[in-house]
DNA sequence: AGTTGACCTTGACGTAACGTCAAGATTTAT
DNA sequence: ATAAATCTTGACGTTACGTCAAGGTCAACT
């Protein structure tokens, strides 16, 4: 009927330190304390512990959890309040991410560019530093050699594809198409397919990695030289949003 | 040439406590300390302080900032490393948000439903508790009375519109359309327009609030009764993603 | 009985970046 | 001369435990 502190800790997937902490906080007192001071917990305590751990995984603090378990607060209400906080945090992070992106771009704006011809066809590895640090030196090197080893005709072909894609993006952006709409999402699909032809980019289960695609979109916005290809700030923002939706949905 | 501690604090938009903290950490020592112990900072210190605060807003920790300012680390490299952390945090939050949503739905699954007829036409306010707590009692009440005051013909009209929209969503989902593509985004546009016809929903500058639209999408996924209208889990996930992209891009 | 582990206890420091008193010294204004 | 500002150092609080540290307790083995 009783379990030692290590026992329930293992049963619930936590540590004895956590159990003692919850005991000290009055959140989960031992169901019995032996004469020698040893803590013992019964099955009801185990159930309570599991509820606590569940709520903790959702991000609730111990005071909020106590209020819920002691029925001082409605659980759903507490979770909805918590949801608001989570969403705010997420937005704050989103803003920080964008600021960091633009800061990086501003810092490196005038450093190592790849050759101009390359710029038009291989825009995603123009930032040598960024590609190497975030996706590994291989990503840059293999993309680089892939491009260099192309024949002139292959390169021209590739540039034509790229130009057409960019033109369609600009067109859609001008027409104020919704970035999560079918048309934009089809463009995003083409964009990812185009990307997929480049060896060495980071992938997940065979497809370009979602984080990479999103990062690419942010880069288009952060760097005016890219933005120009997609119709300026507004157009690049559109591309970024479309890629983000696409990545969320299908990658 | 010199400023007192309060002076630069005001100039830089921070507090004297922070200045002392940075001094104690060796991150920004006072440029001069008078015989009486008073700290004084010159213009170079002000510049350094401003850089520190900028990096802090981007979320960097003090050790990372020190490394950058002391030129032990490349600033862009530090920011890219930081970017990876930010993106991970964002994903963790996203997972928590979804878990909270499904938990809330599971908790309230069988409580207060609106009438069945209402269910088919007014799905976004079916969760009385959720709507009231997160968007205010007015949101629920005005939506509720709007619906109740309709004539039978008006209601039938509305339900037909709703059903058509849902059918198009199911169709697009089945065809594996990309959620950030043009087609899905057009559907999202229709969805928001449809929503916009309901009085009392939360708005921002005249249009349905982005957070509300996103929340709606999450609800479709979290609640099987909604999901059913959009083609089950997969379909609802598609709708959610499409709405999220749409919200990000145009709301 | 003595010893060896395995397990238990309480106690206390560390974490990130300051916010917030508190007590006392100094400068500035009246 | 006195009051009001401003300055100093010192220290606790914040969140949920992780991580020693020093020292009891218990079952098993010699």
C-alpha cells in the first residue's frame, strides 16, 4: 500500500528531491511519516502527484496548481488564464527573433557576399557565416561546390527557374493575396521544391527542414538585397509569412 | 563630461540598480569613482551601456554580452547561437499551448453546449466558458443574442453559408493543399469574412483580432466536435495552420 | 557483533538579473 | 542649521528544483 519516496518518484517519473519540495510547499505531504522520519506515500498520493506533474508540463506554477487541486480555482479557468500568458510569451519571442535577424543582417550586410552571378541563383547561401554556423560547414560547402560545378547552361537554367519563381512571388504580393491562401501556399510549395534541388541543405525526413525554411523567410525580410528580389519589404514579408505557414503545415 | 548614476540611468532608460549590478559584474565599471564613493560615468560608458541594453532586449544573457563587448566572440556569431535558443523556446511554447488547448477541451467536452441548431452555425462561441473568460462576457452575450434574434430564414441562410465553407475546407484538406498556399489562404479569407459578420467578437482596427482567429483554429483541432466539421483531426489541423498563416500575414 | 551498501533525513548553496527595502553617509537646497 | 535629494554598501526575494554535504537507518553478509 505504501511506497518509499524513491518508489513513487520512479513510478511518476520524477525525483525524490521534487517530492520533498512538494512536501515542504504543502502541495503534496507524505501520506505517512514513520517514526524514523521516512516519508511514505500511498496510491492516492500517487494520483495527486501525477496530476501535479501533468499541470507542470503545461507550464503552470506551483501556486496555480495548488489552487486547482484544492478546488479554489476552476481547472479550465486556470488553464485559460495560463494560455493567455503563454501566447504573450510566444509573441515576445517572435519579436525578439525578428529583431535578432535584422540585427545580424545589419552587422553582416557589407561583408562576405558570394559572386553576383551566384546571388541571382543561390540566394540562400549568400550569408556564408550564417549558413556555416547554423547549419554546419558542410551545408555551405556542398551548396557552394554544387553551384561551382554546374555548366553555364545549367546555371542559366537554374537562374531562369529562380527568376520565374521570384516574379510569381512579386506578382502575388502586389495583388495582396493572402499568405495562407491557396495561391501563396502553392508558391511556397514551389519554393520548397526549388530549395530541395540544392544538395547539402538541412533536411528532416527527406524534406527541407521547417526551421531552415522559416529562417530563410526571415532572412529575405531582414536583408534588403533579398527583399528586392521579392518586391521589397512588403513582398518579402509576404514570402516569409507564406513560407512559415507552409512549413507549419507540411514540413 | 561626467554623469551621476541617476543621470545615465535616465539617459539610457534604465535604473541605478542595474548600473550597480553591471558594475559589480565587471560588465560596465564606472569610468570614475570619486573619493566619497560616488560613481560617475562618461560618454563612452554611456555608449557601452546602450549597447548592453540593446543586446539585453534581444534576450542575450550578461555573460554572452560581456563576451561580445570584450571581443572574445563575434557579435553575429553570438546572435546566431542565441537565435537557435530562441527558436527552440518558441517551439516549446507552441507545444505547451496546444497541450493546454486539448486539455481544456477535454475538461469541458461534455459541459455547456449551445443548442444543436446553434452548433452548426455558430461554432465559435460554443464554449461559453472559454469565450467569456478570454474575450469577455460581452463577446458571448452579443454573439448569443445575435443568433437568437435571427429569423428562421436568416438562420437557414447562415447555416448554408457555414456548411459551404466547411465543405470547401474539407475538400481542400483532402486534396492535400498546402496551408500557406493561395487556395487555402483564400479559404481562410472567406472564413475570416464569415467570422466578421458576427457582432461582438474581439477585433483590432476593425478586423477580427489575430489572436482570436488563431485561438479559433486551435479550438477546431482540440475539440473533436469541431474537427468533425472540417474533416477530422487532419482537416482541422489544416484549417488551423491556414488560419494562423492568414492571421500572421493580414490581420 | 561488525561491516557494507543502499536508502533516508535535514540543511544549505546555486540559479538570472535585477527589484526592493534598510541603514547610514554625503551633497544640495532652503 | 536643517531638510530634502542622492549616494553608498549590504542583503533578502524571485522559480522550482539540482546538487552536494554530513550524518542517521535498515537489511544483508561475514
